[in-house]
């Protein structure tokens, strides 16, 4: 990009910002950075300009980069929830592409600033994560790359097992020292006798639990990473720190996972609107139409969040009185409704409250599933489609696993419970993931779930992983 | 402009190498995983049947990023059509279960195909596999006729015959000179470069593989597949050590005959088994066509061991004679269903005490690699005789 093009870009940004302000968008101050594809894809893979190093990011980077090199997919921008808000533009974007991206990321910035799910997120995460990276690098030098990697492998496998709503409600009742204080009896030849005793205590425990009293260490805690960081016995301080880092970063990203449809819909709505305000040449208009269409491109096997979010918002706008798509005016009812939704909804509530029968039919959404070795459309009923979407969005599609007992049978073993809601766990994945819990916990771990309609317990004692 | 709410910058990102570094680490892990899975990969169908395709995809399970997740096969999903999708319509085919290659053909677009596929060239894989292999018990075959002076173009000079002109180098010189002195590009006498040769003394060592297989009724598809993957790597390995490798395919039931490669791996026959027949044929072919002074003969026989018991003694005797002719002789018993005891033929052959004779049992695909290692146990790489 030469100086003349840069000047054009600056001018365009100025105009877009002006239009956005007039229409009520209110984001953080923007920092646009122009960077080459390699760098943009690195950021894409890591989610941040600077993040700790792990081979899984290298794998993601490689995949994205290859797809870019083969022209299979291309990301044009990356935007970061921070104040100021960083947006990275791909070097080699045309002026028009950059205009669209600026309009798009302005709406993201506004969304980050106003959506209630983001209220708790740190706005200094760029610096924080860069500091995390430096700390982890120090640990690598001090404790060896292999041991840090082994811990990160485990922590990243469990990173989704956090409680994203923790900040919004009271922390679960965990007595911090209970687990670590739990007395370990010296082993004696009479242990089996004591176990009999324990069995009856256990039975009693079951009853008290039904009664609602809460006496087990960590019981009900669904923030597994936090629980492990605080209560796993054998961990060194740096290891607890690594777990905390992974957890903190996941909690920062979680609201973005929860609002993918709404956030992208919002940004798409606004880039379309703001581009309408711009004076485009004929070629630019064609290029824009093409770009906008590619953003909304559909796939038979996935729901495109841009497309779904965009159409739900357009539908709401019209239902609340706008004369056409993108025709609401600052201050009128439709405009107010849209701005209220961007503040108070997540994907889950957006779909539950605003996905109508007409939309499901218009967007030709359907439910499909595997039947033998084919994928078959099983339902077109709009209730089913909506409910299925809602279910997939619940907890971002991550199974909820809670601590049932952090000192099972008084032996310091960890008993986890999958909150089964009709869809069973991936058996193989569970078998491979539980050893990671063991790696951190350091004692046998158990996971209770339901397989084929029957209660099943997976146990890992370090060596073997067995179902009971 | 003082109240401007944005800034645009372009930094020097050239130092930003994180992605590449972690990618490198990922590659290392892939290689490590491949090394740990060699036994499975050696018999990987996509490789054995690749026929000239140089890049292959191998499933690497240990590099999946495991987590607690729902069973993808039991979930319903949401898709989006172009306006008139109907209930009951098929929108795609699921890939075969993980563990088999995804088979290509757009399967990647469908959900559930999640395991990581590493791309590796057959050569890279071969390097890993051959790292532990060596040629066993070589006797120097120092026949002078086998050495010849052969010309090899490996030098560049300023003088020579125009027919040996190295155009690329000449042009490079001309460009260099014209750039140095800032004149128009033209080729002068000083720019000319010629390829020249030197005489090298080369050994025309060649190897011959006598591939023998029991094709009697009891040998099924699995047995043939195992033999096929074994011979695939055997020939490939010998090619790294010898200038030429010839293969002679000998099939037998109660009688032996020489067959084509195609027949060798596909044809099934019926009838009883007499292994001595194929050893006799091997001996006569080796004796007629491949005198041991000039050739390194490797004989390898695959059978399920269902031999006529009365034939066993004769087999032992013939293998002994083969050994005097061959660099190495191997017998592999493919016994997917047999108990651990092994056949009577195997126990008879086990009595042969010669370090150049190897006897292995193969129960499943992952035994092919150990069998290769057992046969080519010559330790560190040695030159051919």
C-alpha cells in the first residue's frame, strides 16, 4: 500500500466513522493495523497478537495458512475485544474490502462495549495475554519445555470446563482447604474393613445430598479448571499459575463464543448499512455485492452465523416498524429494538426469542443426522429446528461436567459427574481426556455419565482407563 | 482532527515468527507420532496401494485435541438449503469409521471426520522405516567384472565441446557480467560454461528377490495383503542399497510356477500345499539365472503353514541348499487364526541354525514391521558387496 492509497483509506475511515456515529454506533477508539497474511493467520490461530506457545496453535495456523495459500478460504480481518479496539487488516485488501471491514469491525467494537456478556471481560487482554506468554516462556526455561507442554496439553483439553457465568452469580460453595486437608489414613491390613464402614457412610452421604445439604468438597463446582488449580495436591505454584492462565483466557473468549451469531449478524447488518451511505463507483458496488454475498454464503452442513444473525436482525427491524431492511432511523422503535437486542441478548436467547417460523422456512433451515453412512434431513418443523439450535448453543455446545466429590471415599480421589441431558458423551474422547484430569489431579479420577441409557463410570488411575 | 477516534499503522512484522515456531513443534510431534506408529503405518493400505503417488495421508490419532464433547454421531445438526430441501433427503455421505483413511471425495466437508491426517511422502516414511534396517550377513562379492568405469557429469569448466554447453550456467554468467558492468545482456566467449564428466568406478551390484507365496485355498485376502506390504517395503529397501532389484514371483499350491506380479497378489487357487515344490523351483531359477557370485539373492516365502507333514523334511533340506545360494532366506507364517504354537512346518524349519535364515509369525498387520526388522537385522547400513 503506497502513501496515496493510505491517504484514501484514511479518508474513507473518517467518513465511515462519521456515518457510524450519526447512526448511534458507539464503540471503543479504533486501532487499525495492516499486516501480512502470515501474521494475520497467526493472530487468527492464537486469537490474539501475543499468546503463549503451544503446538495446537501451530496446527491451527498451518491449517488456516494452507487454506489461504490454496485460495480455499480467506480471512480479511481480525478484531479484538479491547479498549482501544484493535482491528487487523490483511495487507493486499482492496480499498473497497477495507471499507467494508472498517464498517464491519466498528459494529463489533460497539458490540464489545455494550453487550452485557462482555461487561465482565478485561479490556486489557492484549497486554495481559502477552504477560501470560512471557510467564509461560519463563516456566519453559526453568522447568523444561516438555513439562510445560505436558501441563498445557492437559489444561487445554479441559479449558472448556469453566463456569462462564461465575462472575454473574455467587461462586460455588467450595471450602478451599477441605480437600487438601483431608486426612490420609496410613494403610493397614484392615483397610477392607474400613472400606465397609465407608460404604455405609457413603450411603448416608447419598441421603444427605438428596436432602440438599452440601458436605462434599467441591460438590457442584462446574469450574473444573479452577477446582483443579485450587485443590489438586501435588501441583507446584507455577503449575497452578498455568491452569489459572488458561482458565482466564478461556473466560475472556467465552462471551465471543456465546454471541457469534448475534455479533456477526450485528456487524453484517451495519457494514451493509454503512456501505449504503458511502458513495461507491459502479465497480465498487459490484465488488461490494460480491463480497457481501460471500460473507452470507450458505452450506448444507452448517449454519452460517453471519447469515443467520443478519436475517434475524433484519426480520426484527421490520417487525418493529421499519419500512424495509436497514431502513430504521436513529431513535425510532425499530432502531431502539435493535440496539436493545445487541445489549441484552446472546445467541441462545436471540434464537429462542426471535427465530420465527417464517425465518426458518425462508432460510431453509433443517435438522439432519447420521443414518447409517448417510446424512439425512430428519426434520423441517420450525419448532424442532429452533429447539435443536438452542440445544447446540446451550453452554456453547460443551457438555457440563461438575465435581461431585473432591475427596471420594475419603481417599483423595476425584469424582466427576456429567450432567446428562439426553446426548451422550463421545466415548473415545472421554477415555482420552480423563487421563488429563488425572495428570493434574495426581490421584485416581472418576467420571459418571450415561451411555446407551445406562449409568456408566469411567475411571482412570493413571495406567488404565476403564468403564464400569 | 484532534478528536479523531482511530489510528492506522503498519508495523514491521517480519520478526513475528510465533506461528511458524509452533507449527514446527507440531510437525515434530507429527513425526514423533509417525515414528511411534510405524508398525501400523507399514501395513497402511493407502501406502501399499498408492502405486507411484508420492504424498500420502496417514491418520494420526495422538494429535487430536481431545476434550469432553458430545458424541458427534448421535447428535442432530442444523443445515441450510437453497430453499426447497425436503424431509428425508440425503445431503451427504459419512466417511467410513475413523481409522480408515477418509477416502477423499469431499468427506472433509461432513461433520464428524475429525482426526488429524498428516501428509508425508513415501520417501520420508521410508527413511523412518529403514533407519533400523540393515543388510544381513553380506559376503563380499568382489567379482571384477561387476565393476566398471562409468562417466558421470559432475563438473563445470570453461572449455569443452559445444554439445556439452551448460546453457543455464552460461546465461547466469552473462547476466552477472552485464549487471556488474551495466551493459546490455549479451553472451561472450568468457561466459561459456561446459559440463564435464569424470570417470567413476561403479559397482553394478544387483539384488534379486525370490518372492514365494503359498496360494493354496487356505490363503485369504488378509494373508495376501500382508505378503504384499512386506514385499513392498522389502523391494523399496533393497533399492536403496542396490542399483537394480529384480523380483521373481513364484506361486505354489502343491506345484510351483513362476507368475506375474498381478497374479501373484490376486489369484487364489485351491488344493493342498507342498512347500518343497516352490523351494525346488527357486533353487533352479537361482541356479540358472542368478549365479551367487554376481547376485545377492533374497528369498522369502509366505505361507499359512498348512503343509503336508510328510513334506517338511524335504523343505528343511531345500532351505539349507537355498541358503548356500542366497544372501538371506526368510519364512513368514501368516497365522491370523492359529494358536500360538505354529505349524509343523514352522517348527521343522526352526531347527535350521543359520544366522541368514529368519523365521517369523505374522498375526496382524502391525507384525509386518517387526518381520521386516527381523529379516533385515544387519544393523547399521553397509554398502553392497
